[in-house]
């Protein structure tokens, strides 16, 4: 098992070193997220989330969203969820609003103590001054079986692809490397590096993002 873990970490490190060498034309950003979640019935969970994003080399707030949703756990492998997200994003010195109803379906699995999740999301983007469109997002994540220190630190790797269904093309990709930690009984944290590539016109732009999440679980 130790040999398998070492191999997995070497592969992850190589992927992110390569991504960093390619990310030359984008912005450095800071994303901060706080969430509260809890069960309100058997197999039912409710969650509320706030997120702020600071761009322009971590100097200017340009994005904020509020997200609320419920999730139903069908069994140990499958869960379904409905969310609604309100977004305010600054473009060209003007804040614009977007609203997104979200449908989520997540498949969970385990192999040799590695934990996997495959989240499939359909979102309907209601945009001010623009055509409303559908977008599909698929996020595949892998959590390593390693545990460090008393905070139960769990490293993970994830990748998320975005597809604009109206245009029939991929528009964004996000590659994550991070770790989750249990700080207290009901308080957890998630710290990650994210390399994002976004399509603009006919070219792709890279972004380097540091993310910090605080999660309260009741």
C-alpha cells in the first residue's frame, strides 16, 4: 500500500508541476467559501453556502454567490440534489446578476481505501442581458487513504469539466489539488490549489487560484 501511495502522489505532483509551467497568461485569484449543512430527516440534508472571489492578482473582489440546496441519499452509492444559486459578478466596472437552478447527481465509490466521487450537474443559467442557457458540469474527485496529524488531514485530487450544451462545446476545465481537515467536532476546512482554463473567443486563458473553505456540519 505504501508503494501505491507514493506512486499516486508522484503522479499528482507531476501533473501540477506541468500545469503550473503552462499557466502563464492568466490571473492569480483567491476564493473564500463558508458553508453550513445538516440533516433534517433520514437521508435528507440541507446546505447553505457563501463564496467570494478576489481577482486581479488577489486585489479586487469581482464575484459573490449565495447557494442553498437539499440532497437526498438514495443509498451508499448515489445521491441526488437540487440547488439554487444567486451570483453577482463584476465585469467592466459593472456588477451583473445571474441565477442558476441546479440539478446534481453524485456517484460514490471506493477502491483499496481510495474514495471516489463523480458529481454530474446540470445548471440553467438565467443571465441579465444575455440568453439563458444550459450547462453541464462533471467533477471527478479522488481522496487518498493517507491521514496526517490529529486534524485527520485527507489529501485529494479532482478535475471538473464544463460543457455549454447550447453550443455543444467544452468551455472550461478545473484541476484541483488540496486537502480537507477536521478542525473541531462540527468544523472542517478545505484548502486547495486550482488551475482553471477557460475558453474566451477562440483561445484558452489560464488562472491560478488558491481556495479556502470553512465547513460547519451540524
